[in-house]
């Protein structure tokens, strides 16, 4: 039987002038339009950096680390592709220089180059081209199986390739060379090259300047690539004069100069492209305008009208829901992009307008300034050490400044106190609080305090990954062990008691919605039902005896550990950081049929969510925590690791070890985020009652 070959087309986008202009959003939006034409799609993101993946990169520098189903830690643009195009990508869909060079060097060590001198051209460029073709082949096979396609030779499969960085960068040169070689081996109607450039506005006349675009196109042509379309990123719609000038000097048709101007929401970008007939012109360039994919093989996940409804609902929402995100990476939206997207998905479905209030967790705890003292080195150092100091200091009697651990209230910095008060005022003003995942000790005490505040004031709380762990530590400190902490933080003194925080129990007195659960500094019985009064005073071993669960432990000494959060056995002793975590989609079992999570997931017994962590709840503490009211309602498939915790008598107090934001989609919000938003507006019970104790996420769009 003769093997059928699919119609494979390539759409490539490069960037000029500067990075961060929105190449990923532009390509995702084009993908939306192509999907509505019933075209099969896959995507590849090229990142020229030498890192193997994005797993060890700072969120400040690179934005969030997006986790794929197979555990790949990748650039946030792949998250955009998955959300917009409703597809599942793999680790291989993200090409980095680190991966490519690692592959080439391994082959050289194995002798696969047969003694040749290994060079960038042709060996690295060949490896890049092979990687691209292999990814396309794998994705086509997966789609053939998923949609049961038989006439594959009649169906177009389009691969969207985004080249990160900007043309002219040294790092990008090898990829531009590889793509030039790839294009030269293709027919002209098999590839479409798009270039994105910034068109700034200067002067009092607000003139749109085209010279930067002309220069970036010139550099691209010097690399052997000629653009078919030019995206012009600008504040206002591109005027006719600017279009004409760019068309003339870039040798691109005027109708192929596309305005990508600022818009009120990202879901309008496909509509802006459609207004300029961009998708139609791309299909003409690829000679696909007459090919229609038969619906019996594949039906697009949404229509163009459905996408327009999504954008319109975003614009028309009036009722505001205020969500506080307590974290340490609050300087940029990119650091929590998937979380923000998931919150937006939920708000669109509920008809709310999302207002995010960032709260720097470091500002929630008022750390004390450390006094500096000057001492005489001559009294502290040996003669040899003192002589060295003299050689490097003009002062005949060198002094040394060191930090004294003692401090008083008078040492508080006034600016720090202002930030502290502002952070707490913001926390008290929001409808719901979300503590996202993270690593490291900076700001960790503020996360404990935020979870404590929500627990004591019945404010909807969602803790993700580290956010779940901080909520567990808070409960442990309150009722079990005031020195409770995490193995991740054991090198520092993090045993501050959160119970003494002056803001933790307060809400504004005129806020009738939330009732302060503290009276004269003591918790009411409502929040500690069935807990012996002695529980908060006795030592940990005595508490175990009071609860009557001594037999659970082989010996009392096993629990003599302050670490309620511990590292997982399979990652202990590994000094590597990259890829040394529990990554990717994992199966979890909901074991409590009366839990909010069970109802949110429409009474599903098993759920599949993506993980990214190397620490877990200490199982020795679990019975104790459940005895004081923190229920672990879902565990991993082996019933060993805790996946979800709840405090059931609160409206919404949920912690999840996984990252639900990575599986949220515009037309099917992740159930946890939808429940959280509804609870923040006091509407969760109504929603569950409407659908018979089920959430039914995404049901709104079934009628469109």
C-alpha cells in the first residue's frame, strides 16, 4: 500500500527592532482563524538561548515557566498556543539552542559524524531542520489517530513556527540560516514568512515612523529571507501613508502590511486580523483557499462567531470581582500569565470584570531592621589578618561593619511600614485571595499570613503548589506546632509565629459581608469545632495523645520534626536544579465525595492535572491536620501524596499541589478557577444548585 503524504505548509514569524512585541499572540491569533477554517495545526517555538529549557530561568527575566503535559518546562508562548488553539504540545515543540547543541555534541561523541569537522553549517543547521520535520511528522501521526483521518493526502496541516528574539541577534543567526535552507527546499506556495516590527509614534504630530521597520526588513533580507507579510505593532491603527511607505521600501504588497494595534483585550486580536483579510491572504499564498477539510474527519473546537462571542462577553462585563494575588513576582503580568488567563476565562463565563490587585508578599510581614555596629578589627583579628587589612585600607585603624541581630521597634523603616499598611489594606479590600506557586524563602512569611487571614475571616482562598503548602504550615502553626516550617526553608529561621500579626484578624468594621471570627483575640468555637481546648497549648506529643491516634505512628518520636513540608524521596540528594521535579500531568483520585473539589469536577473520581514541585506534605502530619479540620480530599493514584486540601466549613478554602492554570481554556475554564471566582462573589452555591451539585464548566458556550 502506497504511503499517503499530507499537505504540509509552513508559516514562519520573525521579529525585528525589539523582543516582546507579541509574535506569539499574533501567531496564536492567526491560528484561531485557521482553526475556524477546519485546518489542522501544530506549532513550534524557537528560543535561541543556550538553556536546555526554561525551567531554571528567573520569572523576572523570562516570565512564567509553562509546564506541558509531558513535563516539558517551556516558554510562556507555548501556553498561549495551547490556550488559543486548544491543542496539546510536547517538549519537542520548543526548540532551544541548548537542546540542539546538546544533541549535536552527543552525536559527535558517539562518532556519528564519521570523523568530520563538526560545524554550525551544515551540522547544526541540519539538526534544526530535522528537528522541525520530526516534530511535524509526530504531530501529524497524533492527529491522524485522534481524528481517525483516512484521506490524509487531501488534508492540509499547517505548522506555525515562531523564531524568538530579533533578527540581527547573534543567537538567532543559525536559525535564520536553517530556515533559509529549509525554504529553499520547498515550493513557494508551501511557506509563508511573516515579520513583526514596531512602528513608534513620535513628536507632537503623532507621526507613525516606518524607518525601524524598513531597517529590520533589510536585516532579514540580508539573512536570505524575504517577508510575505509584515505585522506592524503600533499604538493606533496603521494609517494609509505608513502602510504605503512600508509596502514600497519592503517590497511587500500593501494588503500584506497588517496593523497590529493596541486593543482592550487579547481576544480581539483575531478579529482585528480578520478585518484585514489576513487569513484569506495567507491561504491564498499557501494555495489552500479552495481546500475545505471535510467535517466527518475533523470539526474545529469553536467557530469564528463563538470566538467573537467570547470577546464581546469580555468587553460587556460590568460587575467587578477583585482578586488579590499574593506573590513575590508582582512587577510584571508575564510572571503569572497562565493564572491571569485562567481567572479571565472564569470571569468571562461568569460575566464578571476582573480586577487584579497584586500584593507583594514581602510587604505583609514587617521584618525588623538590623542595627549596624562598628568594631575595632585590631581586637578581633590575628596580626596576619590585621596586616592584610592595613594593606587594603588607607585608614591606619581599619574598622569593620557587621550586622547585630538585636533590634527594637524604633528601628522600623518608615517607608517599609507604609508598604506594610498598604499591602494589608489591599488584602482586606479584595473578594478573594490567590497564592500562586513559587520557590525560595523571600516573602514566605507574608504568604503564611495571607492564608491565615483568609482562614480566620472566611475569605475565599486558593493556594496553588507553594500556596497550598503555606496554608498547611499556617494551620500547623496555629493548632499543632508553632515552629512548623518546610524542609525547603530549614536553612533559615522561619519559625516566626504568625498568630501575633496585628493585621491578621482585622477587616474593616463597616464590612458586613465578612464577620470577624475573632473576639478579644480568641478564636470562636465556629472555627475550632471538636478541638480540645488544650490542643493549642500542649506539646506536639501530648496533642497526638489527646486525639487518640497514637497507634498511627510506630513511635511518638517520628513526629518530632518541625517540617510539615518535606522533599520527595526521589529528588533528595540531587544537586541539579533543572528537570529535577515532579513534572507534567499526573493522575489524582478524589477520595471525599462530599468535598467541594468533587462537585467542581462534576463528580469525577479521577482528575488529571499538571505538576511542578519537589516538596510535598509530610504524611506523618496528615492525621493531625485532619483532626483539626484541614481535610485532604484528593491524593495521588497511589494514595501516598496529598493533592488537594480543604477546610469544609469555610465558603472556599482550597489548596492544590498541582497547577490548574495550565489546563484552563477560553471555552472550558478549569473548574477550580471557576469555583474560586464564583465563591469570591458568593455565587458558588447557586451555581452548584442549578446543575445538581455539579459545576458544568464551559456549558455556557454549548449554545453558541
